[in-house]
C-alpha cells in the first residue's frame, strides 16, 4: 500500500492520545533529540517497554489501594513523560509504525487507568470534606447555643470572646457558593441527559446497518460535548481562584467530569459494536467507484480538520487544537474501513486513483507537521491543585474542631466550678432536699458499710445518715481526681462504682466502701455527718 495510506492507519493514533501542553520554539533542539534517539533506538524502545510494564504493575496495585497517593502522582507524571517521548518517536523517521503503535496504545490505556484511580480517590476525599463540613457546622452551632443559654450568658464574662471564636470558625468553613459556576455544572448535567437519548438513536441506526446516520448522531454528541466541556473547563478554572471552603463546588465539578467521561466510554462502546462498519462493508454491494468516493470525502474532511488543528496550535489555542485533531481522527479512522474494504475487494483501485494518493500524502504531511508541533511543546505538568485545595479545607475543618473542643472544655470547667462554689440558699431547695421524700434513708457505718435506716434506730458516734439517689444527674459535683480521707480514715478517690458522700452544701467530702449489700453499688448517697 502507498506509504501515505499506511500513515493514515497508524500515526493518527497520536492526534489526541498524548497532548503535551504549551509550545516551545526550539525546533533545532527537537532535531537534535531525534538524532540522539536514532543512535540509541533499541535501548530507547527497551526502556519504554520496561517503563510501561512497571506502570501497569503500579496501576494494578493502585486499584487495590496498595500504593500511597504520592506514588500514584509520580506514576501519572511518568506516564505523561513517556507519552511525550513516544510523540517524539512518532515524528522521527528513524522509528517505524511497529515501534510506536502498540506501545502508544498500551501507554494510553495505563494512563487512563491511573487517572481513573486518581479521580475516584479525589471524589471520595471531596465527599468526605462536604460531610465533615456539615458536621463541624452543627458542632459549632451547638456550642454557640450553649453559650447563648440564659444561665451562662448572663453570668459569665467569657461568653462574648468564646462566641466570637466560634462565629469566626463558622465563617471560615462555610461552603462557598458561586451562581455562575453552579449554573454551568447544571447545564452540563442536562446535556448528559440529552446525550443518552442521542446514544440510543446511534445504537438503533447501527442495528439497521445505517452507519452513516449512527456516525452523524455520535458527531453531534461530540460537537456539543466539546462546547460544554469548554464552559466546564472555564468554570473549573474560575473555581480554582476562589478562596475558602469550596468542597461542595469541587464535588459538583468532579461528578460532572465523571459523567462526561462516561459519555466518552459509551460512545466508544457504540463504535465498537458488532458487526463493525468494516465487516458490514465486506458483505455490502458497494462498488469501487462508490468506495473511492467515500474514502475521498472522509480524507478531505479529516485533512481539513487537521489543518485547522495545526493553525489553532500555532496560535496557542491548545484546547481548540486538541478538539479539532480528535475530530479529524474520527474521520480518518472511518476512511480506513473503506480503504481496507477496497484493498481486499479491489486491490489495484487505491494506487490507481491519483486523487486518493494525493489526499493520503497530504494527510501524512499534515500529520507529521502536527506531531512536530506537539513534539516541540514544553513538558506538560499534571494539575493536582484540586487535591491540594481539599487538603487545605481538611486543615481548616480540623482547626474548627479544635476551637469547638476548647470552647466546650471552657464551658465544662465553668459549670463545674460554678456548681461547686454555689452557696446553699434557704429560699431554694437543693436537688437533694427536693428528693428526700422519694428516697430511702441509709446509715453509713465507720467501716463504710451502707444499711437501711429508720428514725429511732441507734446511731454510734462517727456514723452518718443520709438519703439514696439513683440518678447521677441529681448530683451537683464530679470527681476532682484528688485523694481525700474517706469514712473509716482511709484514703479514697471517687470512682464510678463508689458510694459518694456529700455534705449539706452538696460538696464531696468522702466516699464509702463498696460493700453495701442492701443498696446497689451504683446507687449514690447524700450523707450528713451525725456529729456535725
């Protein structure tokens, strides 16, 4: 087959598979690189093979969660670097189609796999930040409500400063909203729904062997997808400039991009449906004249879009260039079905057509020009800014939690010492006094034993009487953590299973031993010294 026709089937793989970033003017440097690569061709290819195998191994481990995120980022960067190298090989005459074709397919496949693992992890992390934000906001508001309660608000001088600390944290972790960005993502969601219907139409057309109509449906999806993708990209760039907690917007962006990726996967599934267009052509009644006409039409469109892609790349409109080169590739790929059909059924038709030969040579020329432009591009850098932003948000949420913990601790200390220092009032009954009529009287002996007591029972010197209480909430004090003299003269500390001893003011003065048989150990007692 004519060398130009060969290039159509092979080098078009590079049109959209490995984009490299911004352009450089160092054409001479590229020629020097080509010369060096040719001198070490076999060693270079062996290194590429080894790297692809290594990346594929890392991909499998990444799918199982067996590598750190930093290692995953390094693997993605390495894949991009090797992709650039293969683009250089593709534009170097020293390397054949066999040298670059299968390696590029494998590299693109592993790159897509690594990116999918990364997207999944970022989406999980983003969802977590949205949930954590809601929880932290509720936590801060609960603390504010406690400070605003009347007993604390009216009597504690720290209320104002602590409340201000909480309000500041609420502001810092509040979800940032942007109407334009949210509108763009919503429009993208609607497009995804519309595309699902168009995909059904494309599938139905293929079932009826109307490959042309199916192709038109898919191209319509591609064209609209490109336009929407541009607006989403612009919105995403704006999102990166926003300060504060943007986790909700980031999550929306990630989910929108995931749906876009799914559309691309669904389109590929339609294109790979069996029978393929080539298989259909082999059984069709298409004659050589009609076949040549279809090849010429497809080559003409493919070359036209590729020429536009070259112009856009020269003008540094890289997104437009990538979009146009991908569109060119789709038409060129379709032309290969007809080329292979004609080669099989009418072997001499292609080479005898001066128009087809000229168009294929022109495609080869344009393709090499495009690849040379990509080869002179500055190395692309992967964008991990979304992950970095989410880590910043995570830090701010941790800070908010620390502030809430601090305020709650301050409140707890205030309530503890307020209750300890509160004087007994003759006008107001203590919780213990109000419950006396509901409680059983007990006697605490010198050895710490607790037994039921009835008025008139004998009381020895040093023994105590009091009332039992089964609700801890009725007791106004907590463990101080300090040892003190308990009943019987022993050093004791209050623990959860001890019987606590309170004086008339409700302050801890001791604890009984845990040997009460008549009263449960978990029962608490207020006991007043008989000799006092």
